C-alpha cells in the first residue's frame, strides 16, 4: 500500500520526536539522581547536628587539609622501615599527580557545593575552593593510602575506615554530595593503584 502524504508526515513527526523523548528521559533520571544526592546530604548533615557529630565532622575534614599525612608518615616509617621511605615518596607522587588533574576537572564541571544550592544546609567550616566535584579530600586520601595498603596489606581495614570517615565528614559538613566523594575515591584509586602496584613491584 502506498503511503499517503498524511501518513508520511506522521511517521516523520514520530521519528523526529524520538531523540527529544530520549533527552527528556535522561533529564528526568538526572533530576532524580540529583534529588537523591541532595537528600543524602541532608541525611548526613543531620548526623552532625549533635556536639560530638559536629566536632567529629569538622575535625576529620580539617585533618584532610594535610594534617593527616603528617600523622601517617611516621606510622609508615615505623611499620615498614626503610621501605617506608619508598612508600611515602610514592604517596607524595600520587598526591601531586592527582592535584594536577584535580583543578582541571573542577573547572570543567563547576558544580556548586550543597550548602550553596540549599540554604537549609549549614556549612560547618570554610571551603578551600568554590566547587564540589570531585572531592579533593577523598581523592588525595585514596591516592596516598593506595601504596601504603599495597606494601602493608594489614592496613587495609584501617585505610577503608579512614576513607569512609573522610567521606562522611565531607558530606556532613555540606561541602560535597555523595557522588562527589565517590568520584574522588574512584579518581584517586584509578590513578594511584596501578602506578603504585607497578612501581612497588620493582622496589
């Protein structure tokens, strides 16, 4: 049967509307994920409303500004002896390489921090920069801990607890979304674990 002009026009309209429908579906899922991300920040923020919770969130976040690495250094040197120097040097290289990529990614996404988006969320301390994606604290800690865990497997559980604590504090202070923290851990692990594994295999 030959197509009439009306049927042909209808098929053309239906075909042209498919990309728009796909785009609308993607936007809907994006909005849902964003809402879930923000809801999680509210939940974590409530966990820091008590005096102990607030103090813990602030203290852990501030440790992530650099102090925690001064604490980790003597622990690694005592636990691993001379090999600890290699591990510490590799951890420093990982952190440096990650911080080359970090500002580029932040400028690319320019994601506002949760407390900037929702005035109901209190920021518990000052931020180091304006954007939230990815979490630099989670990224750096993961990158530094990777060679330590590879060289000293007994620290695996402690390292996991440190990363989880840092992740909680960054969300509880309303500085990051859970997706920011996950991205930071993924970025830190993806770069530092293969590098650390390869280098430590020869040391």
